[in-house]
C-alpha cells in the first residue's frame, strides 16, 4: 500500500461520516504447500535476451504488477537493521515457487534496492533490472510443475521517496505495502492473487524490538544484536506483509477461544495506549458473533509513532497511526469503529483476498459495513446506519462519476497509484451491501456473509464469486441486481426506500486529504456516525 490516503477525508462534523492478481492465482488452505517434485532433466541454455520491459499479470488497474509462469508457495525474508532508519539494510529473500509453465526466464517485482546476487536451484542466475521488474535467467530450463528455489541477496532501502513500502517512525520502521509496494521492500510476485506462507528473520540491536506477521519463534542473540523470527500459519498476500522495528512494548493477552492477542505500542506511550489496545478482545468477540471464527493464528494492533494518514489491515497485526488515539477529541465509539474496520479486513481482504484489484470493493465494502454496524451499536443515534446509507445514496452518483462504479473503478491517477481508493470504494460500496440486505432480508444477508468467509478462507475470490454465492444462498437470481449496482454509471433505486434520491448534480470531489502529524487536531464527529477515514487522517485500508 502506498502512503497517500485511501479513504475519503471529509469533515467529521458532517451528518454522516464514512468510514482498508492475476487470473492465475488461487488460494491455499492452511498447511497446503506445493508437493515436492522430482528433479527434472536440466537442459543447458544459451543466454536469452531479457524482455524489454515489465511483464505483468495484466491487472486492469495495475497492468505491470505481478508475474506469470509460477506460483509462489513461500517467502523467507532476512533483514539486518543497523538501528538507523535512513540507511539501506542488507537482506536476503528466499522464494519457493512452482512453475506453472515452461520457463527460460522469469520476472520478480522489485525496486528501491540493489541486487548483489541471485541463485536459482543453487546455481548462479543472470539478472537485470527493467523498471520495477527484476528479470532472471536461470542456468537451466525450468519445466512446468518444477519446484523453484530462488535466493536473492539485496538491499532494502527505507529512505526512498514515498510510494509505500517502509515507513520511518520516530524510533524505527514499519511497513505499509498496499496496494503495490511490497516489491519496494523485497523481491516478490507482488499481486494479491499469489498468496504464500512467510517467514521473517529480523536482526536488530538488542535494545530494539522487532515484530512481524504470524507468531514468534524463539529469538537468537549474538554480540549486541538479537534475531527475531516470525512465521505465518496461513498464506498471505505480499501487500499485507508487516515488519516493525523500534523501541516498542509487546502487550500479550488472549481473545476468544484462547486466541493469542499481541499488541505493539511505542514504549514511551505505553500508558496512554494500553487502554485502547485492551479493547481488541472485545472487538474480536463482537465480529466472531457475526462472521464465525477469526481466520488466523493471532491478532494484534501495531501503533506507529509516525505521520501516516491511514490505518492498514496488515495480516494478524493491523497498523494504526498513534494520532488516532491521542487527539483526545474523538469519542471512544468513533475510534473503536476504526479499529473494527481493520479487524473486519482480516476476514475480508486478508483471509479472502481479491483476485484482481478491481475486486477491492469486496474488501472495503465489508470492512466499512461492520465499522458502521459497530458505530451504530456503540454510538446510538449519533451513528445511525440508515442515516449514513441515505447520505451515501445521495452522494453515490457523484462518487461514481469521480471514481467509476464499485466493481469497475477508474484507473489510478498518474503518479498516484493509491488513488483507486476513492469514496465509491468505501461508503459507496457499503451502500451495495445495504441494498442487497434490503432486497433479500437480514437473515439471508447474514448467511451470505458467513458462507463467503468460510468458503473462500485462505484463498482468493472475485465479484462473480460473490454474485454467484448471493444468488445461491438467497434463492434468487441476483445477476441483474448486481449488474446495475456494481457496474452502472448511475445509482439504482434503493429497495424499500423509494423516497431516497441521489443529488441532481453530482457533487464535485473534495480536496485531497492530507495527513496531520501526531497531535494534530481532529474534529469530533457529530450525529451521523463515524468513518474511520472521515477523520482528518484518512484510512487506506
């Protein structure tokens, strides 16, 4: 994910504020790894000329992102942090993949680092950089179905010029890779359709704490440093990777069913932040009642002392800006609803990932939906779901004109790839879920939600999958309904609310939001409900 805001920033004093692949990808259940294959006969090749440019998956919004010809099953990433967050780190990325076609060359997404060596199958491989693609030529022909072991020695530079990847905090680093920035940290197949298991090994000065996705293994030490190792139990998209290094305190507790809950806060602000992160088990219980079991091995909140302008649902460890919790002008229910938004993404977007970036509405509509439900429950009349949806309905034609329909978003603005996260993706897409519930009734709607996250757990899915499931569960053919709501240039009539009317003249997009630094003043919302991104620091997840 890139650093620009991904949720619309509107004045929280408005009546209803609003709320975070390619065709070859497929999900894998926990523990499912590519089977070990016998070694194929190797054919010695002459050196082939690398492609003239990036060879992407052809994603409509990010056509050069991702790569064809292989499916990654695991990443093992080692980082050596010196204690200075403005210096390149030595790193090694080991990738295990399975070839899905005959290969003489293959591409990885990688930028903002220097490559020192590449080995494929233990043999030195030729490599060349073409834009943000690293083009590799193995010393042998790769057969379809063959397992690949790729090892890249490189640097990872946190001092780059924005566009996502590393975030420099007051005392170290954190990571924000959505939507297309993991390859600015480590070489990878940087598309959510190719999920894989991850291991992180972070070596840092002993006085610092390193955390990452998944669960920790026993740290090792050597003179003056400590190596922290974390491993995921479930496959993860590259855009959801998280590594944080700094002067942090790790607060441990348990959630529902003994789930490990690990919250990470700046040690200097532990006393102020501890009451907030203590709310996480309650949020987990609330969402499990609606969606079923939490889908991963652990959860936690990572609070960064940094100017980010967003929150982000990095898998098992959601990233939050410290300013959200320390402005002291936002009511508790408002702040908690933002926390619930990111937690809901663990089901919608993390466990069930989008097959292509045009399907991102499936992530944000659902996270916004459960944020809004939680706000209504805790905020009462100040956060009416119906009032919020009516406001979204009035704005929807303008949002569609600005950003495209929910399932056919406009391409990002030049130089602002993260600009796909426009208002239509948040409240504009939650409005589609509201219309669906109005049409088929709350009971059928709730069955669809639980079946969706169960059926596609640890996998990828797209808009057609959701339409098919909704039709199956409801017993109605909803094809025409979704066609107009998801792809139409104008907002259809709202079932059950014939009196709702869109604005006659589409509203002009507001000014682009900018993120205030820690301590910036943020106006408290008034009746109408919270919007995790409606606060001045928007929300990119």
